[in-house]
C-alpha cells in the first residue's frame, strides 16, 4: 500500500508539472505553436514599388483570442500634469471564448494633444497617415523582463497617438522604451507614412531589467518586404542613418549574453536576439517574394531571403489581396494536393471536400504533413484571422483622403476588403460590437464572416466558387470607384471640411453595412444550396 501511495504521489506530481507546462504554453503564450509564434503576416511596399505611388503596410491579425471589434478614437487635449495609464495584455479565460484582459503596469506623462486613430486591436492608422502592421517573432527567452511598463499594443497606441511620421515613431519608441521598459516578447512593427516604410524589431533588455533592444531598417522605395513571425533584420549598417536606426545597447547586450563575438564577424540581429528556425515563418516569406518577384526563383526551403526585393511589376491592391488570400495552391506545399477522388469521368481530382484551412485535428485525421509538421503548412490566409488590413499612405493627397485602411474580416480567402479612410468619425454597430467576449452574436461583422467562411470550408472545392462570385465583383467595384470617389471628396474638402469628412464617413459606413448584409445572405445561400453535401 505504501508503494502504491508513493506511485500515486509521483503520478500526481508529474501530472501537475505537465499541467503547469501546458498552462504556460497555451495561456501565457497564446498564438504560439511548437515554441514559435504563429500569429500574423505583414507586407510592406515602397512608394516606387506600388501601382500609384502609395506607401503600403498591412497586417493579418491571426489570433485565437484577440478582440475582433474596432472603433474610432478621436483626438484629445490634456491638461498639464495629466498622466497616461499603461496596461499589459494578458490572457483571459473567464469569457465565453478565449480573450485578453488588460492589467495596469504604471503611468507615464500624457502629451498635450493626441491624434485620432482607427482603434483596431493593434491601432492601425492615425489622422496624419501614420500606419502600422504587426508580427510577433518571439526572440530569446532570456531577454523577457516583467519590469517594464510597455507592451506591443501600448507601444503601437503611443505611436499613433503621438507621431506623424515613421521616423518620429521609431525615435519616440526608443526614448520611451529606454526610460520605461519593454515587457513583451520580440515584436516586429512595420511602420509607414506617406513617404517611406520601416521595419522595427524590438526585444526585451533581459530579466529584471528596464529598457529594450531594438533595430529598425528602411524598406527601399522600389522594394517590397515581409515579416511573418520571424526576425528579418540581419547586419546593421551603422554608417547609414538614412536606412538604419538602433538602440545604443544593441551591440553590448548581445556581447554580454555571449550571442555575438566581434572577432567573428558583424552582429546579425536576427541570430543574436532570435533565430531563423521556423519554417512556418520562412515559407511565408518565400511565398510573398515568389508571388511578387517570381523571376528571382527563390528556394522555398532557404533559411534566409533578402530583406526586401524589387517586384517584377508594380504592386496593386489586387496583388496584395491575391497574396493575402494565398494558401500555396498549385505548389508542392498545397495541403489538399493528395486529398483526391475519382470523378464520374474517371479522372483523379482533388476532392471538393478537401480544404487548405482544416483545423489541426483534421490534419491529424488525414495525416497531413508538411513544413509545419502535423499542422501541415502555415499558409498566409488563415481560418483564425480576426481581421486583416492593407493600408495606403499617399503624399499627394490631404491626410483626410490620403490615409486609407482596407479592412477584411476573418479569413481573407473568403472575405472582402472595404475602405476606412483615416478621417472617418464613425463605424457601424457590427464593426464595434465585441465578437469573442460574449460569444456568438449577429451584431458582429467578424462573426458573420467567420460563420460563412467556416461553412464554405466544409465543401471548399465548390463553395469557394460561390463565395468569390459574390465578393470579386464587389471588390472590383470598390477598387475601380476609388479614384472617382476620392476626387469628389477632394473637391468637397476644399469647400467644407466638415461636410467632406461626413461624406467620407458615410461612404465607408454604407459599404461596411452592405458587405455584412450580403455575407449573411451568402451564408443562407450556401446552407440552402449545399444541404446534405457537407
């Protein structure tokens, strides 16, 4: 009996250790898989690489708990001595669905005036056309410190509240992080303004320390770049202040931890402070570059790719949508390629039930394997995207019209991008209604796109055609109408700014209502047409 009691105690001890490990893995680091973040993809385009001269950044908020709703945060004026409370985002499992809550970390002095901005989960653009995308890369665990006040969502918020240009945002971030400290994992922010776009990578200063280690590299005007959950910046050119910025401790910290020996060559940020081991990240990098510049014939299994590349042709909005909708169809990495059946004519075809957006349990059932192990491949389009943005910053237009966020709900492959100019003052109830905290609701735009997309993937080979038959003409109409609409808004802006902003707001509002209503109808149409076929 004593032996059995001891064995039971050992079992319980091991069980608690495993439970604690799982809790750490899945709660403290949500949206990570196999030790690596798997959250978001962001693509940047310089003004000479885009079809119309706009600078672009973007973001797919791929998450299993990020908030789905957004609203408009107006500009504010603060009295002298006002303090701003900062918060850290932490997992919250007390809601109907996995979500986040915000825990206060401290206070910093407020500025006299803040700018208005579009308040997505990661604020994406302010009224001066400063735009930001985000992608977590993790970095070395030894760098994480809980002593700082600023995490990723807070830093992005501070940038859009206080800055008008990408360079100013990076400089401000460096100053604030040095004084108040970074308390998050390694993050990449892709920061754009009407003239240029930068990639900003930041990690912590080390356990129990205040500060941060960071580097920023400018994307050449005629290039396109990408971040897909892996650090991208390698050698820092300290003589080129026009294209590089960095924290003053970036070399000392790497040397102190033994991650860099100056006698063995120049510091490579992505290896000193992170690694390049995630094929889930590298495969997306390859795919973005291969779709934009196929002439380069890049190897899909390489460890490294150029920081940025010149596209074979100018990047259009349509091309950005194509890239963000991609799941390696037609390549050796297409997870549906072996899910075949014989049709009525005797041909071997991919089953209409096969889909590239299977939940992980389905991958196990069908023994899907790939660059991401049993998870298959980490595609650019994902079934757990909360929202996605493609953002244009344009220096030949006034801010009210020049700054434009194209936003799509849920999986880009089954969605449509609608316009949200940076000057809008209101959004529909379906945009601002929480989708995760309270569970399913017909008032949430994310939920209707999520429901329709989930249904479409049950018979993807057929339903995808019905989905695109609805969205493609509407997307074409939106892109085609952009120039004429903006000309009307521009003329009105010269006469009456208030009326112009109302005109712009109503246009964006009406289109959002239109696509949400159409999505509910599409959901009903798919249910009816394919009853008993999924």
